[in-house]
């Protein structure tokens, strides 16, 4: 079943508009089992539009257009589609009535009423979301197998959301997809992949290299309308791989986070005790304090990431309707990679996060002024951190600091526990850790750990990733000063 999405918009060809519509349409059509085999960008020329639409409508099951249906002189999609089928445009009474009410004009020759002039054989599609009780006020126009969408992305996405399934989805039709993640490059598996492609011609197989991913180097995607064919192709391919080449990588570590943590405890005897201890501390924290009285201190580092993920799992189980409060305290000369990863985490965990300038003491004062209900701050502190060897699971701030209970769920964790947890769950982490940094401060006081220094095949100095550090007591070896 072949389908086509055509983008009509002169601005795209001039580089004046960035196209997001083709990505959106292709992604969602694919989820309906519709194979988009061609995407075209057509200039605002009536004859070209008519000729392209006519050819596409004869060749493909569906043709989708976006843009060119506004009130200006270069909005000629309706005219082009009409010409493709030997028709003319005419004012549709329902559209005329709507535009008359909305724009307070009944002049059929006005620019506004241009939007009411549609091909003679047009069908008006009104969208509806029955679950939410939402109906579209303005229709999407269909002409034979051509569906005409607006070009403004949020309008197109809204219209497709209400109509896409009705117009393009057939019950029981949909692609069955399986992803295989490999720790090796494409060259190493090319012959194995080629033999799979040859043996299973009905399965569409794609190979996608990742140069700088923390967990895999190649992603293989297999898809077909036949689920059994996908399963057999996957089994054929993976049976040829050496042990350790394929990993059970999980792209979504947020959904069912509690379930994944429990599975990790079952599979890792060394982590079970530390995780249980941390979860007990977090549970005790939420017994003593309400969610609105608790905040997590997050800086994008590995330890804070562990704590954040554990708290998120607990919150999602016990308080699914509450947002986790967080604070990110910035510092001068912060690594841009850290800043970017913090923002990624804020979005990923949907944090209610305050971003405040350091130092810590001043930031804490400012935080309590903004959120006076806060009483406890959950930290990613470990006993090997500076000035932390005497801390307990619950340690109040010093007398000369703003009053706050510091909660330290992973105070007893060792360096390898942190990395076994992060990588055991396939959590995304700051990319600096893959470049030999083992403890992150600022750009002025942090270097890659010299114990991880090595050389690439060309003899250039490079660094192993942080989780490869075997001397766990040398975690802060890359810091200019161990007390910073």
C-alpha cells in the first residue's frame, strides 16, 4: 500500500520556512501502516501544482498537501487541485457562512472569502475526539484521494490529530517494528545484515549508525505488515552475532521506571542492597514530609542522576499527580554539556525546577524565599565527597545556613554502584563522562581523569569513559583541587 505526502509551499524552496509538516505526517501515517514513498516540495505555480497532483493521485493511494490555502495571491492550492481534476473552484455555502460570521464580511470577492472557494467535488471532513468531546469548527477539504491540510504546523497537527485515524487508518493494518541495538559498527555486521535482507524481502530493514552514543553504535530497525516475518528476520540476524554484540537497550526509561528498578535489583545482587537502602530513605523522607515540602538538588552529575531517577520512581508510584520539585544551582564557567543535560533532565522528568545562581548558601536562601513551604532537600551526596564523611541519611544544615533537612539516600554508595545503576537501566547521562571526566565541577577546576588516558589507533591521546575507572578512590583525580 503506497501513499504520498506532498508539501506545497514556495517559502520552503526559498529557505524562508523550515518544514516540520512532512516529518509529522510521515511519522503518524507510518504508525497507521501507511508507507510514505515520496515527499515533494512544489513551487506556487498553478500549472505545476495541477500536474503534480494529477500524477500523484493516479499513482498513490493517498495524496496529502499542506499549505497554500490562505487569503493571499500565492495561496493557490485549491485552484491547483481543482485544475488537476478538470474542475473549477466555487464558494461553498457552509464555508461562506463560517467566514462571514468570523470575519464580518459577505463580499465573495474579498481575500477572506478566497478561503471559501474550493474544488467543485470537495468533501468536507470535520474532526472529532470522542473521548474529550472535541469537534473541529473548520473542516479539512478532501478531493477524491487528495486531502488538503493547512500549512501552519500547529493547525495541521491539530487537524490530523482529529481526522488522521478516520481518514488513513484501517483496523488491523499497521507496521510491526523491532529494533536491535548493537555495540559494534555497521561494517562488522554488514554481511550478516545483507543475508537477512536477502532471505526476508518482505521485511524493510534499516541500519542507523550512532557515532557518539553512550550505549550502542548501530541501531537496526526491522518492520513489516507481517509480525511473524519480522520475528523470523530478527532471529535470523541475531543468531549470527557474536555474544555481547546485541544489547537489550531501553529507549524509554521513564515509563514503568519502578518496574525497571525492581528488575535491576533482581538481576544484580551487588546493587540490591544499596538500592533498597536508598529507597527506604526516600520513603522515610515522604513519610516525614509532604511532596510540596520536598525538593531535589540536581546538578546534572552522575550521583544526582541516580537520586533523581529513584525519587521519580517513588513519586510516580505514591504521588502520580504531583510534580517533583527541583533546584539547579548554576556556577560560573559551567560546562555547556552539563547545562544542556540539566535542561534535558528537566524536560525528561517533567521537573518543577528553579534555576538559581550560586553559591549554594545564597541560592538556598533565594529558594526558600520563593518556596517557603520547602523543608527537605534530597541530595546526591556520597560519603567520599568533600566534607561528607560524617553525614547521615538525614542531616540538618549548619546553624549559619538557612534551615533545611538534607536527605542523602546514596550516602553509602560506592563509585561502581552509581555506574552499575545508571548503565544497568540505560539512563542517558552527561556526555562528558564518556570523555574521561569522572567528577564534574566547572571548566576551571575539572579535567579528564588521567588514570583513564589512553591512545587511539592513530596514536592520539584520548580517554576511556568514566565507568571504566578501576581505582574507585581516585574518582576526583581530575579535579584541580580535591576540596572543590
